[in-house]
């Protein structure tokens, strides 16, 4: 070992060598230069001897340190401008290439604006951008997509599947009937059946805040369910109050009429003791189908049971989403049940009963345990016994039935 001007410690020298081995070639050169300049005269020879490099390498490192303040690449491994971009500048080649990676689709009416979409992740887009010689990081792509409002969205079921020529006229007629009933102090209700659900530990969509996840079966086989629940809803828009009867068997016209009978006897007539007629606004299919004589027959039995005239106004085909119960009651019921297991009928009642809003919506719930016969059809005798009175205007959607005692 060469004679040194300074007394050295063997442990310190070993640590200096070990640390230098962890550095890049450029950083190791500059580290040796720093050690040399700190020791003053003879420091270059000492650092070269301890770190195992030439004196010329150290001299080069000293020159780099002197120019470090003016070096545009200071603190960088890559040259300036190299590497992936952290920001996408407007109208740049990077933005043009990124836009070219996305797809454009015209949705619905060709006159509408085109939809820009992509099925690629931001990392996959970043890889494609490198192939196009305009590298950009996936975080920058995420930020750009958000700024351009290209976000995760669900498919919206807003396109009408068809249109009936009497659609607007029927909407106007329903509006007129509502005004007539409200002016007379008589009640009107929006009525419909929500999609049936399975009882048991079966998976349901949605998320809920909880300390631990709920566990459901790994397959949604209906045979693994403990039964079904059929929510039949009745919504009073004037008072913003909803009621749901839960059926446990089948959605039939008899079930729909029994549901309203239970509601009226225990809730409805308490709210409207002076009612002389009831208006039901409902869809044209399902258990209250406008084309089924069996519904009109069961409706007639309902009118006899409550002793009041019942008028029905059906919404036109393809217009069920305009039924007020859909957006004013069922949407909030779905929110209250989102992500929860329907592991018992008691749980379902509890969840649906909690459906409420800050604007005053409250929901009552009841369970109807009666079993109903399916595939019933009106006999000729039933049709002859019907007392249905059809309106002159669009009679297939507008009619009323009066109780036998009121004839």
C-alpha cells in the first residue's frame, strides 16, 4: 500500500469500498471525487488507492462536481426529455396518438355525439404509446382520461324498444285523470311488481359498509335458495308514502289484487276515509296486464270487497319506466337492499322498511303468505259476469269497475 499522509482506519476503508460498490458508475466516480476533495492534498491518491480506481477517473469526477450546478441533466439518469411523460400536453403528438388508440362508436341516433371508449387499461394504453414513440406513464393517462370525461360508466337503458301511436295521448289522459282525482279529494296510486328475489345465502350485487364481508354460495343455483320473495308495491305520490307486500309464491293477478286489498283495508282507507273512487296507474303487462280478462275479473272482486269504484289507467307499451313507483319508491328500496343478503324474510322486511329519503318518503312492508294458483284464464262465464266499463278514449288502457252494491 502506498504511503499516505493521513492515518487511516481499516474498518472505515472497508465500508467506503462496500458503499461504492452499490453505486452506479457515474455516482461511484463522483463519490470518489468527494472523498478526495475532503482530504485536501494527497486526497486523490488516497481515494484511488482505497476505492480501487484511477486518478484520472477521480479528476473527471471532480470536474463533473464543479459543473453540477450548471448541468441541465443534474439529478437525472436519463437525458432531458427522455422517459415517459408525466403530463399530456393539449394538441401534442402524444395526445393525438392516445386519441388514435381509443375507439369511437355512434350510439343510437347518428345525429348524436359519438361516444369515445376503450376496453384497454391505462397500462395497456401506456404500452401502445411506447410503440408509437410517444411514451407516457399510466398515471398521466388516467389523469387525461378523467379530464376528458372518459370515465367508467354503466350502460343506460334509455332507448325505447318501440313506440305506440297513442303514447302521447295516453300520457295526457293519465295526467287529466290524476288532476280530476286530486281535485275531488280521491286517492290515486302507482302500482307495480318489482323483480322477484331469491331467499337464502345467494350473491346479490352491490357494496355495503361492514367490518367483514358477507359470505354467499359460490354459485347462484335457484335450487339452493330457501324460496322466493315477490315485492308488490303501492305508491301514494300525493303523500310520498310507499307500501310493499311481499309474496312468497307466484306473481299473479289475484296476488296483485289481494295486495291492494290488504293495503286499502289497513292503511289506505285510514288516509282517505271519504274516498268515493280509486285510480290505479300501472303498467300494461305482468300480473296487471291490460289485455287479460282474468285481471279485470279479479279487479271486479276487489271492487266488491272494498265497496268502491276502481278506475285503471295503464301506461303505454315500452313506457313502464315512467310509472312513478319505479323512480320514487323502487329505486330507494333497491338502494336500501344493495349488497345485503336476503337470508331470511325477516331480513328482507327490515331492509325494505328502511327505504326512506330526506324529502319524506317512508315505506311500510307486509308479508302475504298465501299460495296462488298459476296459469289461470278467464272462463266464458267470468267474461259474461264482468261489469267493466270501458272509456270511449283508448278503452284498452282506460276502464273502471264498480262494486255490485253500487250498480
